[in-house]
C-alpha cells in the first residue's frame, strides 16, 4: 500500500488529512529532537564570609609567689640563722628579751622542711615538749604562720633544726638567736 493509494483516495478530504498526517509523522521522525529543557543550575553558594580574625591574648604567665627575701646560705646550719631572723621579724612581740631564766616552761627541738620557694612543707619534733601539748601546737602554728621563709636559692630546699626555749609567759627564744640563760 502506498501513501497515495487510490483506495482511500488522497484527493478526498479524509485522504488528504491522512496523507498530511503521514507526512508529518515521517518528518517528525527525521527532525532533530527538541532541545533539552534548560536545566536551572543554582548559582554556587557564595563563599562564607571570612570569620573575623580574633587574636587571643597570650595566656598569662604562671604566677610565682616570690618570697619576701632570699637566703644565700649554702648549708642547713647557715640557713637556720636566716630562718630564725625571719621568724623573729614575724612575731617580734612574742620574743623574750634578755637572758632566759634557769627554769623554762618547755624546751623543744623541731625540724622544719622548707621548699625552694620558702614554703613550709613539714615539721617534725626531734625532742617534743610532750608535757605541754598546747606549747607544741603553738610552736607548730607559729612556724607555719611565718611562711614564706627566705628562699634557699643555693639549695633546692632545706631541712633545718632549731631549739625552742619557751618561757611560762608564752614568750620564747630560738637557740640560734638566744641571748643565753641565767
């Protein structure tokens, strides 16, 4: 069957319509495809605004508590004089003036550990006045309250020993700076 067959008659209105339809289909098959629908591409996101540059302040330097003064002592015996002078300066009103009487209320020998910054790290009795525990407690409290002691800069720390001569009035002398005894 041909496109222009006489059977349907291409000259009839129906035949003309079919003919044109056939031609249109053939032509449509030969035609280039329609362009693809435009793809809408979103514009790339704007780069984020740069964060404001914040310059953090430098961390503060560690706080190092400086002792009121330092000791140049090279031995614990030399340091003992610096420690006794320091303690006398802290509790000057409690120092017994003059020679101590022959009979004392208490005598005690105390070892004190001082770190390189002058802090008291420990106290130990070598000869405790155990008959007067209140005096023992007061001596320990006085030693700790007087910190910081002179920093023993020529030693990493020091353990010094001193003898406490305690009068019944509550005043005392340290053997290192004692004015003697009657």
